[in-house]
C-alpha cells in the first residue's frame, strides 16, 4: 500500500504540471517533485497510469482494521478522481455537472427547482419591504454591515482569535501551529487557505469587494479554526507523521477530500458558535470594533438565517450555466434573483464557476453531510469529538458514515 501511495502522489504532482491549481498543498519529499517532473507524462498518460493503479489497489488483500479500510477506500476514490480530472484535461472537456460531482467528489448533490426557494424569498421580501428589486434592497440593507477598510484587520484578527480559542478548547493541535494572514484582490474566491506543512498556513482574504461583518467569523472558522488549517494540521499529524501515510502529504483540489474539507470548514462555524452564540459575539464584540450599531444585530441575524436557505440556488445556476444551457448574462441575473447577489458579486461567482466547475457542491452539500455525521452525537463535547475524529481520518463522502 505504501508503494502504491507513493505512485499516487507522484501522479498527482505530475498532473499539477498540467493544471497549476490542482495541487492545493504538498509537503512530502522534495525528491518526489523532481521525480514527477522527470516522468514528463501527458495528461492522457497520467489517466492511464491512474487507471492501472486503481486496478492494482482493488487486487490488494482487504484489511479488517478500520483505519486501514478507510485508507484503502480513500485511495480508491482519490484515484477515480485523479483519472477523471486527467481525462478532462486531455480532452479539453468537462463532464456534465452531476457526472463531474460523482467522479471528482464521490457524491451528487440534491437538485432543487427554483420554486424551492420561494418561501425564504417571500420572508425576505417581508423583512426588507420596498419597491426596488429584492437584491437591490438587500444591497442597501447590507451597506450598514460592511466592515470599513481601515478596521478590517482588527475585526478579522479578533474573529480568528475567537475561532481559535473555541477550537483549542476541544481539539488538541500541534503546539507550534500558526498561520500568516494576507489581504489580496482580483480572485474568484472570498478566502483561501494555502497549507504549508509543519502545521503552518497562509490564509488569504479577498478584499476587492465590500465584506460584511458576519464574514469575519465565517472566514476565521472556515479558513482557520476549526476549518482548513485545523483539518490539514490534524491530517499531517495523525496520518503523515504518526502513520507514515504519505498520500496525505498532497492535497489534490479536485478530489473527494475537498468535500470533507469544505463541508467540515462550513459546518465548523456553527460547531464553534452554536445556537445564537455567533450573533451574540458579533453584536457584543465585532459590531463595536467595526463601528456598526449593535441594535441592528437582531434583524441582521434573521436576514442571514433566511439567506442561508438560498444556499443551493447557486448550485442550480452553476448546473445550468456549466451545461451551456444558460448564458452568462442570464446566470448573473438568476444569481441576483435567487442568491440575492449584487451584480459585482454575481459576476465574481461566474468566475468561480468557470474556474472550479462543480466544486460548488462541496460547500453546501458537504456541510450537510458533515452535519449529519457529527450530529449523530447529542452533547456538545461528543460532537466536537466526532468532528475531530472526522478531520483526523481518511474519510471521503462514501465512507463518512462507516462505523
């Protein structure tokens, strides 16, 4: 298995030579990078070798030990995704949305007709009355909650500090773990964690568009604690350092691992701030820090609750847009109608679809799968334990509920 894992890592690195965004993180042996470059494989050759590895993996003797079974299944699903992405690069064509989801992320998200979102939209209409289109009323409403540029650093630092404190109260992280925070612009995403290995991360926040106050906790948890930084640090410590499973020293973005990563990062927000605790922390700490009136917090929390019910609308726009049945202009219009984006945010979202394809399912569907897994436990302590167990194990969507 170790030999097969090494060959898998080198194929991932080799495919990274064809797609600069594919290898999200790597902290394995430097010699493997050199080996991957020397292989000089075409995307088609990589797909063929991934298929051969997949067949060899299937022939290995089954192991009844839980972590070994999970490891074998992880490699099985990751090899399927590696082959699929290599084939897409070789052909220059992406698969249909749901086929892409299954092959790359090991699951298919539920489909919702746009009528599914009528109720939360009606409630938002009542919450923000007026004659202008709803998305314009939303934009006007949200202007009250944008963090002033000169106060962003203080607000984000305080939010991340709180996310970190709450996470460390339940999850043991390496003593030397840390991150560097940078502000960037002109990106298709709002935040990104670039894991560096040795429990270190570079967290980048995109400040080209105005940032709402609620995004401070969201991004602090998602990119840092108990999200991506925590996930990668636990994988490195528990699987790479302790077990020597070097396949976890590489993170291919378009793979089942991403659904667990994004899903746990999004669910981690409500795990760290259960019930009304996020609203209370924002009202009592972040609002004053940003110079926002705390009396607006209750209405803002209700707005965010209703807007969260529109999460899957973005998936439906992406599904049709990527199928070529929805022009970009119409997709931007639908994102404004059903996701209540500003024109600028909707255009940024189209850039995300163009760049990452069906990756969008990892945020909402991934969160729902992780939530279902973690909340089989009833007490807060047990939920944190179950969450940490997920982050420190080689689970993918099709094995997440294995005992």
